[in-house]
C-alpha cells in the first residue's frame, strides 16, 4: 500500500520538530541530527537541503556549523513543511480539479472525500511544529 505521507515528509517534520525543541539554538551538525532521529545521513542531507531552499531551515558551514530552524516554530505549520517537501497529494482522484465525472452532481462518495480532505488539510495547516517538538531528553539516552 502506498503511503499518503511519504517517509521523507515524515522525516522532514521530525527534523523540524527536533530543531524547534532545542533549548540551544546554535546550529546542530547534520550527522548528529541524522543519528538522533535514525535517518541516514544522505537522506537527512537531501531533506535539509529542500527545507533550506524553502527558508524553513538554515545552515552554517565549517567547524561550528550545522543546521538550525530558520522559521518561527509557532508559525510553521505541518502543511508548510509538507509543501516545502513537494507534497501535492489528494485523497481521491475524483476531487482533483481537472477530473470530470458525470456522477459528481449527486455523488455522496465525492462529497465525503471533499469533506475528509478539507478537514485533514485544515488540521495540517493549523498544527504548528511548536506543538510537536522533540527534545534531546525525549531521545534515547546515550545517543547525545
């Protein structure tokens, strides 16, 4: 079964949640972020690059370098993170704008999917990353 939220989207949310939960706002080396969140370094690099291109994260090069959350976590929605990662899914083909169905005028199934998607996307847009923070103490001991 194909996932609605791809693994890279989930990881992007987790990376942002971790960066939002840090008391120390200094940049965190990407290998540490990857290790703490159980993400391969190449995959974490790709995700952080996409987040950086969208202005959600920032990066500092060099010995004291790393990644940091650039966006305000109280204003950064899950939907914004998903969009930055290229999310463009819909619950059902029949609710896509370009789709034409002769049953649409009376179809209760179509209406159900329209309402369900609207509710879900509304939750994505109103849930801020500041509400989902991951703190260092939440992670497995011994990884820090």
